[in-house]
C-alpha cells in the first residue's frame, strides 16, 4: 500500500511539474511575441525587456535568446565610441555567445558576432568569426566577401601611406614609383591581396551575380597592380580591374531591369 501511495504521489508531482512547465513555456512565448512586436516597431529597449523575461522563464528558448541578442545589437551605433555604446556591443556579443554555447553552429549568431567586430573595425576578431561561420556553412558568401573586404582594407591603408611618403597622389598612376619601397610593400601585402582575391572568388562561385564582391575584385586587382615590377603584370591587373568594373555595372543594371519588370508585372496583376 505504501508503495502505491508513493507511486501516486510521484505521478501527481510529475503532472503538476509538467503543467507548471507548460504554463511557464506559454508565458515565455507570450513574452516573445510581445518582444517581436516591439522589435518590429523599432522599440528595441522595450523589446529587450520582453525577451529578458522570456529567457528567464525558459532559459532553453533559443529564439528568445537570439531576439534578445539582436535587440541589443540593434541599439549599437557603429563608430560611436561612448562607453555605453561599446557596452551595448559587448552585451549583444555575450548573448549571441550564449546561443552558441548550446548550438555552436548557429549561423545567425556567428554572423552577428562577426558583423559587430566588423563595425568596430576589429579586423583580427572579425576575420576569426567569419572563418568560424564558413566552418559552419561553406556556402556563406557574405563571410567570404567580408574576408575580401578586410584584405583590401589592410592593403589599401599601408599602400596609401607609402604613396603619400613618396609624394604620390591617390590618383597618380602606378605602380609605386620607388622600386625599393615597392618591393617591401609587395613582400608585406601581396599575400594579403591574393588571399582577398581568393575569398572573393569563392563568394562569386556561390553567387555569380554578387556585384559587391565584383566591386572589391576591381579594388584588389588595383592594389596588386600598384606593386608589380613588370609592365605586363601591371597591365594585366589593371585590365582585370577594368573588367570587374564593367561586370559590376552590367550586373547592377541587369538586377535593376529585373526589379522593374517584377514591379511592372505586379502593377498589371493589380489592375486585372
């Protein structure tokens, strides 16, 4: 008899726990819905409070944690260096990290952390997180593109500084006129430039109409041209750069035409 009473008591406790858990989860989802409504209305501070309650009610609710991190991220202002703004970026990263602690291959969390570091111009960290994103999703074209942009940024800054010291204006034709300086720059920057071109090539293999990647292919070929010793090598890189400019313009035009046709079709259907 005692055993039966114990079993009955445990069963009742389990039923009560299940009911309580179910109720808690419903409350968490209700808070999530309220937070999403505030988020979509750009009321990010209000959204944060709803998402915080949702994650407190259900710590294993990944959507609520992602929205909470995104709401913090939406309040971060790129380029502003106030302690409050920097703390907002850190808080967003911390919340995305909590998502990754449970789901290491969550591509949204990986991409968001990479984006935060990009906006803060922390190139090493940004590079690291984009590589993690590629490990999780080999088709992440934006990650390859961003790595290409970082390569260009690193090369462009050093090359422009060297040109300025030689009295060369940005618009002056290349290559860098001092052979010794040019050789030093090539040793330092060519691996970075070539890696950038490789990453943009991968982005374009995923999306053949990725016009932003095309634009940086142009820029990276001009970086490389400025470091070439041979006239033929210089001409090849500048010709390739010009080709990418033309291809970028053609692709953008094609996309605009498609958009105009789609909008026109929508108007026709609406009239009908």
